[in-house]
C-alpha cells in the first residue's frame, strides 16, 4: 500500500511539474516571441524609413541638380547672346530712337528741296542707327552682333556729317547742331563700350573685332 501511495504521489508531482513546465515554457515562448516580434518590427520600420528617406533625398538631390543644370544652361544661353533684357529696354536703342525722332521732327519744316535731298539722307542715316542696333541684337554670335554695332556707329558718323551740312546751309542753328553732335558722340561711345562688354562676356571669341574695338576705344 505504501508503495502504491508513493507511486501515486510521484505521478501527481510529475504531472504538476510537467504542467508547470509547460506553462512556464508557454509564457517564456510568448515573451520571447513578443520581444522578437517587436525587435523585428522595429528593425523593419527603421529599414523602411531609412530606404524611404534615402530615396526621397536622392530624388531631391537629382531634382536640385537638374534645376541647377537648367539654370546654368539658361544663363549660358543668355550670356552667349548677351540679351539679358528686351531691346526696348536697351539704353543705346532708346537714345538712338530719340535722336532720330528729333531729327525727323525738324526736317519736316525744311523747304521741299532740302527735304528731298539732305532731309531724306539725314533721316535714313539717323534711323539706321537704331535699325542696326535692333538687327544686331537679334543675332546670336558675338561677331555678327558687333558687326551691326559697327554699322550703327558708321551711321552715327554719317548723321553727324549731315548735321554739319545742314548747319552750313542754314537749315539748323548752331545750338541745335552742338546739342545733337554731343548726343551722337555720347551714343557712339556707348555703342563701342557695349560691343566691348560683349567681347568680355564671350571669352571664346577669336575674331578680328577685339583689335578693332580696342583701337576704336583708344580714339
């Protein structure tokens, strides 16, 4: 009887221990699994965030590089043509137009003979100043642009000569001639400086106008 009681007690203890072990194992497994799952989720979230941030940063950098490239190309095109403003905003163009309009206004009052001869000649010469500035402003190469500026400067010289002839023939007074001569001389200087600025911007230009403009500035 004692042996049977001992065996029964032993079985009960073993079952109890087994149940306790199972419960402990389950709890431990749950805790371990929970911790592992949390760590795994945390790592996954961190990696996803890192990749997302990396992609966003990469795209942002690419967009910035693309934008800078476009701005650089636009600046290069603008510097190459020199047209950083519209033609009507250009000072030399405005001055040329004002001078030609003033000349045309007083030529109308001349006698018909002088209107048909010297009058038409001086108006064509004066208008040619702004016309050549406009045509050169529409060109893209430095050589072409300066060529038309030189044409415009030649038209200034022609206009000044016509004014001298008008003064000699009594068609304009001395004050009018002096005032317009000074305006034309100032415009001529501005034209040459404008051409020189275009040469400074275009460092790759190797044409003949560098020497010509340098000599013209030395006059």
